[in-house]
């Protein structure tokens, strides 16, 4: 199994920390989050990893090298211009028939082998990992009927199924990504839906943090 790690973003939500460090190198305990991701991929049998880099790429390449000391083979795809979260996939050589795509800033205990089995059983070209997230609106929300207030809801909490930033894809899906253009993964998913290509979902209920969000990063630091 092969994995593509998206690690080229500027991490603007974590500034000023990411002024000098690429977001995937933010420390969790004694390791950068990207090392934790790579270790978990390796433990699940992933041996080939492509890291898509851009912002402060040299720091990532200097730390991980060819991946030998982590038990994997690492290659790098350098984005000379931002291509979005999906754009790089159209330009990476030698993608396997089936591969994992993951953001370089997520911490999760998801069982990758269970995810892969679920993807294969679905018979679909793309599987999105989903997490049920509670979101509190820290304002008073008005339910309106024209100019009449039907209800006043103080700081309501809603449940949403959100993308975890991790996918399993078949290589055939790449034909839907225009080469050398900025193209995000949400745009790809919407395109697949528009052409009636079924998109699979894997619902996950374990631990998941997006450390690109300051509140998640702080929560992770308190735990680790």
C-alpha cells in the first residue's frame, strides 16, 4: 500500500508558530505530527510514501530524508506553485492502483487496515473518512419567519459529519483532476457527485484531532 501525505500548506491558522516551522512539523510530545503519521502508516504495512511539500519544504526533507530510519521509502513532490489538496495527485508519478491520501496535520488512532478493507468492499473509487463533530455556535441564534422571531436559541450545539482529511482512492479517479491547475479535494468530491460517481464513506468513532486548528492543537498538547 502506498500513501500520499499532503504537507505543503502554510498553516496560517497556527501563526506565529508556522512562521518558522511547516505545520506538519509542529511538535506533539517529542515528535513532529508528521513523524507520528508516518510511524502509524508504517505500522499498518504502508512502505511507500510520497510527501507533497511546498512551504518550508527543506525542513521536512532534511528531517525525514529517504525514510529509511522510519522503515519506509519516502519520495517528495515539490509544488512550485500552490496546487490545492488534490492538484498534486495529477502530477505524481507512479501512483499505485490504490493509495491512501492524508493531510499532514491530523492525529488519529484510526485502524488503516479496517479502512482499506471497507474501501475495497464498497467497490467505489473513493472513500472519505468521516467523524461526527459537535459544533457550538457561541451566539444567540434566531429562528425567523419573515420579520417574526419564532425562536431564540442561545449557543446551540449541532452535530455534523465532517471530513477527517483522510481518503482511500483508486488511481482511476485521477482522470477527474485537471493537471497543472489549482484543485482541492472538496472540488474533486463535488465533481464525482455531479457525474454520479458514488463516493464511499467510512464513519470513524475513535480519536481524531486536526492540529491545524489551534483549539485542537492545544487539546492534543494537554493530552500528550
